[in-house]
């Protein structure tokens, strides 16, 4: 596994990030543990989760599965960088959701962190990420809560997810004013098909030294050989709400056909190329892969070793044109 620094930090992480969203809803606890063991043995060391993962009515389940895996010992905890997120409420643990059981108030952040620590069975969260922006909470209040938790040793770094470029700037300028370290990572929707993050999010992240961790690198399965599987008569990968019915939208099937035809000529797997492409992008630390099975993880690990030449990269840009950067994308 190749390692890189997480943004401007001294923290070294693998270029493939293990996402755990399927652990619980679609992958059993035993299979989830086996996948984590395989990932760790392959050198994957950044494990990403969230307090709300676990499926309808079971939010928090995924963190508990990870906690049980960590409790098996063998140096697991000290070999991984453990990342989780807070913003949404966990419905099933404390009864009804009260007004301060979600979002990013100092009260909400402290409560969410304590609950995640308990579910994960650990004394610290290495990377605590804000899952969404909270328009109602002042930025200085957020940093006040983070600084306190850092001083207590309960979190080490703060990151964000789904933040626009202006919010990254606002958050880190306030951190600079306070003498805080600021955000160190951004998880954004970014893949060959969906490149809008190139407009402002990724430039802002690079300017402020945030490592970019793309989620949905296969765009809900669209880039994972959907048409190839369709031709083979196999059930296509479960589309999430993100990828649902995309093939039926105007022009999408033609673009995916061109993509898969191009890779057929090179003897390459579409899903592996989609991941390898992200590893060529400036500012990208590593894509999040969310395997449901050991086979899915094996494909992601192969992608980390795949090198794409300039001719193929140019051909991919023709099918999926780049976006941005700002302001050149919408100015003279």
C-alpha cells in the first residue's frame, strides 16, 4: 500500500480508504470483521465511518461493529487511523430525538463524540468529521467545542464532509483567528461522472491544506461496469439513491457505453479504473471504498496498483469533461 500525508498534517494514511457504510445493513458482522482484517493486512489504515451508519432504525450499528472488531485486540486500534462523523441524530439509543441531539452546537458535538467513543469502544477518535454544514451554529462555537475535545485527547484532528468551498474557507479562517489547527480533510462527492467538486471545493481544500477523500467513487455503481453486467445478464450493482435510474437519463447510457468500450480495448476493469483515476487527481488523498464483500475489497486494492497513462487519461476527459476551476469556468 502506498501512503501519503493527510493534507497538511504529518499523519500518514493509505491511498485507499476503507468505508464501512455497508457494515450492518448489507454486510454481516462476521463478514465486516473479515473485510477489516483483510484491509488491515493489505496496509489500509484509514477506516471511515459515521454515527448514523447502520440502516433505518439501526443508526449506530456500524460503529458498534467496528468497536467489537477493535476489541479483539492484536494491535488493531494502534494500527489504524479511526475516522467517524457527527451531525445527524442516532435515533434508537436514547429514545426520542430531542432538539439538541443533532447538528453542530457545542452541546451536540460533545454529546455525539461521547456517544461515538462509547460505541467504538475507544478513548479517542483520530479524525472527527462534520457530516454536513450547520447554518444555525456560529463557527466560533464549533471550534470552541473542537478545541476542548482536542485538549481532552478525545479527538486528534477535525475534518468535514459535503462542505462547499466557501465554508471550508470560513471554517479555517476562524480557526486561524483562534489559533486552532483547523480542518484537515474534506469528504466530497467526486468521481469521473460527477466532477463539480473541481470547480471550488477541491481548489479550496488544496489552498487550506485539506486532504480530499472522495466518496461514491463509482457513483452508485454507474462506473463499476453496469452495462457489462447488464449484457452478461447479471444483476447490476445495487444503485443507491445517488445512482438510481441514471442510465435512463438522456445521454448517460451513451457516455457509459463509450467508457466501457474504451476500457474493453485496454483490457481494464471499469471499477478499478474509476478508482485509479481518482488517485491521479491533485489534492486527492484516497477514495473511500465501501465493500460489501471481500471480492469488492480485492478490486479496490488492485486499483491502488493500477497506473493510467496520459493517453488513457485524455480519453477519459473526452468522455467525462473536467469542470472548473473557478472563476475561469464561468468568467472570461
